C-alpha cells in the first residue's frame, strides 16, 4: 500500500502526541525486511467543496535523535511505504530574535543544514583582535546545505486560516496565552543540542531570518530528496525552548509536552483540511474494497471470533511463490470470507488491495467501462502495475460465477490475466465450481498457470465442536453434516439464538433447515407475516436488478430493521442494500414461488436465465420434499423449456 503521508518523530512523547490526534490507530506487525515499528491510521478529510476522502498515514519514531537516525529511519519508511509526503513533527528551539515564543508553531520553508564545517586555526593576532572587538573567535567555516520544503504543503500552511487547530490541543499550557504559528521561515538543523547563544548568533549572522533550530531535518530531508520516488518533505515544530542557558531548567522543561502536543495538533488539523489532491484510482480501489469488506460475513452468531481457515495459508503460500490463484468451491463454504481474510492480511502488510465483487460490476460491458468505474484514465491493469511497483497490490475478484453469462465475466477474467505476471501484483479469483459452466468459466485462468485451490467445507469434527459450542446437545449426524457448510451453520446458530429450546433432531434434510429458519424468522416478530412478505419482495428486487442491490428509503421501517439485525440484508453504502449471501435471496424467492405453485416458465418470465438457475434448483428441492405431483409437473415443464 502506498500511503499518503509518513509522519516521522524523534521522541516518544512526540510520537504519542501525533497518535493521540489520529483515529483508530493500528500498530502494524513486524516485517522480516524492516526493523522499524509503524502505526497506521486513516484520517478523514473534507475538501473545500465538501468532497470526503481519507488520507492513509503511517507514523514512525526514531530510535534516537539526530540526522543519522533520521536519514536511516526515513529511508526505510520510504522504501516500505512509498509515501507521497514525509512530515517531520515534534519540538524544536525557537529564536527569540525572530519573534518565537515558547509554545508557538514553527513551519519551515527550507532546511539549513549547518553541520558540515571546516575547522580552522587562527593566529594569536586574529584571536586578540576578536577578543578586543568582542567577537567570537572564528574557529569554523560553515558549509551550508539547503533543502526546500514541499511547495504544495507550504502553500497549504500559508492559507490555513483561523486558529481552529487550537481545539485539538489536549495538554494544559504552562502559562496563560495562546500559541501562534509564526510566518514560514528557514530552520537550522544539525547534530548539536544547543544551549549556547554564541552558536545562535553565528547562525543568525549568516541566516538572519532563521526561526528555529532542530536536529533531524537534515537527515529526513536528504532521504526524501535522494529517494527515487522523491516524496515531498515538510516540517512542523512546536517551540519547547529558546536555545539558551535556560534550556535545561525546570521552568523550560515543562513546555516540552505542551510543545509536542501543539505541533501534533497543527499538523493533523492541517492534513484534515485536505492539502493534497485525491489520487483518484487509489481512492477508488479503497472505496470498492471497503464496500466489499463491509458486506462480508466472517463471524457466526453465538461463536467468539471468526473461524480460522487453512485455505488462507494455502493461498498465501502460492502467492508467495509468485503464482496467481483461482479459489473454487461449493456455495456456503466461506469463499468470500477467505477473500475477506486475504484482503485484510494484504493491507496489514502494506499492500494496496482491490477487492471486486463481481455482483457489483455486472453492468460492465468492456474494459472502458471498468476504467470509468474505477476512475482510471488508462488501462486498469496499468494502474495496478503502477501501484504494484510502488508498494505491492493484491487484486481479488470475488463471486465471478455470479456473472457467468454476462460480458462482465470476460472483462474480469481479462483483467486477472493481464495482471497475473505484473511486478508486485498478486491475483486471486474466487468462484463457485458446481456446474459445468462454472468450470468452463475459470478454464482460461487455469490454462494460464492459475493454481486452482478448493474452499472446503468444515470437517466433521470441527462442525461437531462448533455445534457443541453453540450449546446444541448431542447433534445428529445429519446436523453435523449440514453444519459443515458455513451458511447452514449460520442458520443453525440464528435459530438457536432465537429459540433456545428448538429441537434440531426434527431436521431431516437441508430444505427442512431452511424452512425452519423461515418459521423462526416469522415467529421472531409479532408482524412475522409482514416480515416474510418484505424479505420476499426484496429478494425479487435484488434478483431483477443489474447488480443484486436495492435502494431503501429512510426512515427504515420495523421489518427492514429486523432483517438488518438478523444479518439477512446488509448496507452496502448510504441507502443501498444487498442480501448478505446470494443463496439467501435465491431461496426466499424460490420459497415464495413454490407457495404460489409457480413453474419454470413463470420464473423465466420473471428473471433472466442466469438469475433463474439457482432459483429453479431450490424450487425443485422444495417440490421434491413436499409435493411429488407438483415436482412431476415442474420437471416436465423444465425439460420442455
């Protein structure tokens, strides 16, 4: 994942101040390739026109002060995260001569590195003259190295109006007053902890507009300017001392924590104002992935945590070897949950993720449509290549089988094939493989070196253990078999949650389980019949839509709230909803169709052929269970159709 900002701090108190201003901080796991410890956060941003976005931010703290530690740490962070910008945030000495006071904010327009010096001897006569005239003995010649701060962020700081950033300050000010941000100016940097006015005067003689002095910017800025990706560099400091003999006194030391908090407050407030433009493609990748993740269900009611899946490691092992993967399996085996885990794992490793649910892009006719959908100016595979080279990208295409008869399936397959050999890019395609057509669907992938792995049902022992955890005593062999399918296990758990005394021994086959689920859903509410009517209506809307979604209106009525609380429908974004699992919408529609004794021709008039396949399969099973006569009519008409 290429982040927008890496924020570098030199001290732990500076790091803690920054982290305290960021939402939902996540400490990232260690990496074999990097000794640094990183924290990650997504910072919400509202642009001037009301557009909402979020910046991806990584925070890293140096193991020690000074330019050497700064250049090493910043270089490592740039290599791993490929940031657009590097910010150095913390405390510094301010120069009273240029109006700095304790607790003020310093923003550098350029960095003046004074550390490279030529040390010279002087004659006794020159020393005597210097002493008589009251001038310091000239024992060094400064060879300044100057780095400019990023122009975009400088302009943003100069036009960051008002003092609303003060509201973020959480540390009490040692004395009365309010902090101010000084006009942008140059800041000196070197490896010296300065408590001597003679050095300050020597620097001001040569750079009269210096506003402050610190120790890390020379290293951090140098790492940015010498990096191939050339991230912009910027520095924000809070004044903790005035580089004089009072620096080590108790009265001045108490400003350190406040100055750290002031610098962090100004920095995060500035970033929240939206100083850099949106990377449209990366933004769209994150939006689409977040939408897909929000709809994924990886937890079973009544069980703590998600169920570990060995398939995740199987896929990761293949990706580690540079091989693309086609993950196939029966409905309800948790394929989408595995996709969820693979996406989250990739993000935790710093990779950008594009998780595309094929049900949400069924409108795509060609690659040009895909470009428009993802806000890409050029081929989507080219954007994925760019992102892969910057920091790694994992492309996951889920529910491919849902588009089996549509042009969008070819678009997604071509995208997977175009990306399979790209540097830094990993590709996973997830699909059912129950019918011959579904096997044919993924054959172009397996013919091009995609490794086919199977998403398996749970083992009997694991299913039995989980049913026991759900407090179902002595589960029958049939129930254990049904529980091996994760969707069935979820239905069992929901029935148990709603009716603790339910007798599962009465369940004789899968259709029984699903019908008991409808009964419990109906009995869970005083208006149960209305609830069933609403869910059936929504199933019809979903099956007749282009992408399986439907729009609800606010406020949500009681049945809709109940269906959402049951996890039957989930919010995609805004007022756009979908069924949590395709199999649910298919079953509810099929169940209602059998209630009205519908036949295949009826369903084919109501739904397109692709959407009708699984509905007809459910109807056949329901008729087989309850009405041999209707089953015969159904099969005869299905054969004729």
